[in-house]
C-alpha cells in the first residue's frame, strides 16, 4: 500500500512539515527533481555550500577535458572518472514507474556527454553551467538524470540532513555504512534502501534548466537564428524530442553565442520553488486527498469476500463507480485542474491509484501500477491470488491516444479469449467532442459485431460552476 514517509514513521503531518522536508511516498516516485539552480538559495545548513560543490565538480571536469588532445588519452580517462555518478537510491523522486531507484549514467552516455562537453570547450565556452543545461540538447538527458547527478555530488549533505531530521523527530534508526561513513537512518520496507529526505525548497516538477518560455529573448541577437529555432521548437524548449535536441546540439556548436546567451539567462532566472499548495503537476495532493476521501466515503460491497474472477470484477467496478462519484459529485474533479487548465493525465491516474489502493488494502486485494507484460502498458492491475486479475486503463478525453488505447485493448481481448477482464476509464476533461463521439461509435460497432471488449466507464470530470471543491487540510 502506498504510504508517505511521515505516515510510515508515525509522525504527525504538521510536525513533519515543520522540518521543511518533502514527504515522499515510499513506493511511488513523485515526479519532482532536485534543481541545482535552487541550491544556491537554499538556507538549510547542510546544503549551504552544495551549489558551489556542484559547480566545482563540473569545473574540474571541464579543466581536465581542456587538456585532452584525443579521446582515450590520460586526461580523457581522468575526466571519465570524475564523471561517474552511480544512481542514488532512497530519494523516491524521479521518473521511475516501478520502484523508486535513481537513473545512473552508463558508459555510453558518459562518453557522449564528455564528447559534447569537449566540443563546447573547444568552441571557447568553459562555464560549468554547461552541464546543467546539457539536457536541452543531448538525448537521454532529462530532469531525472540532472537531478541524480546533483544528488550524487551532494550526497553527504543529503545524508547528514536526513540523519538530523530523523534525530529531531525522535525516529528509531539503525546504523548504516554509506560511502565509508556511519549514518543513523531508516530503511524503506519496499526496496530495502535507506530513506533519504530532501528539503522542499530545492525541488521542482521541472528544473529551471529545462523550462524556457521565451526563446525570442535567447535568440534576440540573431533574427535568422531565432526563426530557425522557433520553427523547430516552438515556444517551449522542454518539449524538445531527440531529433530536435540533435539539431540544437549542432546549432550550439556552430553558434556558441546561443549557448552563451542561454547560460547568461539561466544564471539570472528567478529561483522559484514548487507550489505545494496548489500542486499544478498533480504530484503531491493525491495521496492526502485519497486518505481523507476513503475514510469519509467507505466502499459498499455487494459481496464481502472476493473469491472468483467475477467477484474481483464486481469489486473493481465498484471501486471505479466510487471514483466516478467522487469526481462528479464530491469535489475531487478540482484536483485535476491547475486553476482552469487541465493537469497532466498522471494527476488523474495517481488520484485513482490512491483511492483504489486504499480500498484494496481494506479488502486484501493487490493493485500494481503500469504493468508491462509484453502486451503493452496497462495503468493498473488488480489481483487476488494467481488467476484472478482485472486490468484498468485510464485516459483523459484531452489525450490524443484515447481511441488508440481502446483499439489496442479490443485487440488484446480477442487474443486472450475469456482470460482477460478489464475496464477502460474515460475522464472527460474537455477533449474534442468528435473524439468522444468517435469512441462511442467504436464501442457501438464492437457491440454490434459481438466483439469482446473492456467495460467502458465515462466520468464527467469537467469543472462544476457551483460544485464542492476538495480543500487539502494537511498540505503546507
């Protein structure tokens, strides 16, 4: 069952929040990231020199690379040693969908990054911020890897901070030897790694290095360059995919002034932290909302014990119907919006997981997230024993893959004969009417042809003008 750090440790929420630490979920990665740009303003004692430590590590790598004449020489090999960043376990943040491990830098990626850095150095730029911005133009480098690189460099600060918070909270700890040092920590029961805490003030849902809203400013010195970049990327660099990143990489190496502009602007970007109250990315509130909601609205079951596949299907339908009611009539739809703007689909999925997980725990049903067993991704799998299984896929009507997802499900149903039971949850958050109509037509056609298909449950998740609204009680 999903559980937060403070619930696992038995600490009152307001007391834990007073420490300023992020209350991570132990077996569900929150898509939050350490932003090196925020480290320089961090006032937490253990982290006050952390940004300088990050810059110094990157500066050392650049200095060594400057002396390298060719790949594989003594300076290159030394730079490789400096650029080893093993994955950091125990933070419970990042992109992992199963478990809570970090993202290590492998040999191939390390070599490519050093080659890029060497090319940039040879163009005359040696600012250490190169490595903070490299995700803009290097494939396979995203916020998770930048976050993990940073965590690796400042791991001593993270460990000392975690140890202090546990001590202040009076938590029962055990001695762990990490990097040759003794620390008094707590083990995560899900992955047997030490639980590591982070200050909320150094986390963002998207590091500032990946968030550029006005490319015109960056390219203001060169109208032709601005036009080329705008044509390719549009208004936001964070949406750049691998082909676009390759283009930007070539462009930056040809036009060093572009990278100099980026570095200059990056240095003066406002150091804004994440809004934990409104939770625009849907990464925080779902857990607390689920806890409160399930306590307030217990599940009424047709049958007390789940034994057969039919029992399990009835149970999952009841959970989905309860989720539908909570969204449509009890204010939980407000958690799917940032003001009037729909949040990403993951906000709805995590909210469903939180609700379903709590109901499952009370009824001895297992639920797992985003299982991929060779038949494509499934958002959730409910199971009781080895044979009783039901899969649930959740889609917003704003998702362009709404019809495709259902079509894939239908194909799987025909292959699986009667062994597959599933539900397709459709949350209408303002997607095109034609998309919804096309889905309903597809459902009717399948029914006419007698095809087996998942049960489809439509949920009206549109904002209500005068409806109740979920107000978080425990978030600070």
